[in-house]
C-alpha cells in the first residue's frame, strides 16, 4: 500500500484549520507541525493576577509542553526564566537590572531586564 502526501496551495494553507491549537509551517506545499513556541507572560497588578500568572498559567504551559517561559513582573522589575525538563519547569533564575537573560530556546538572544522594562514603559 502506497500513501501520497497531500499538498496544499498557499491559499489553502492560509485558510487551513484542523480544529486544534496546532500551528503549521507551509513547506513545498506540505504542512509541517511546529513545536510550541517560547511564552512570555507579563504579570498584571493584583494578588489574583499574581496567582494566575505565576501558578495557574505556569501549570498550563507545563502541561502543553512549552519549552521555555519568561514571567515578567513589571512591579518588582524581575524576570523569572523557566525551562521545561521532562514534564516540569526548572527555574533557571530570576534576573534584574543589566544582567543578561539566558534563553535556552534562543541562545544568541542578548536582552537584559532593563531593556525589556524600558520597552514596556514606552
């Protein structure tokens, strides 16, 4: 038995919906599933938002397999970096001021908390 891969036109790709949250790249007419992308969460003011952003969303991102998560806290001017190890996030550290933020997903990325907060404040 021989199977043939279905190819799509670019217009078909633009309107493609398989009913899931899966994202695809269109390469030579074929759909290629993309791995989960890095997530950056900005903490909103207030205790209930703190619990949602630090706890509930973190658990949701772990569950769907997001490999890296940054939790940005503008109030405290801190950035927590998490990396997925197996099914659980490992805290790589909390960063502030001019310290370079490490990114396992994008190792050549050179950002500091000061740079990010300057953007958020504008």
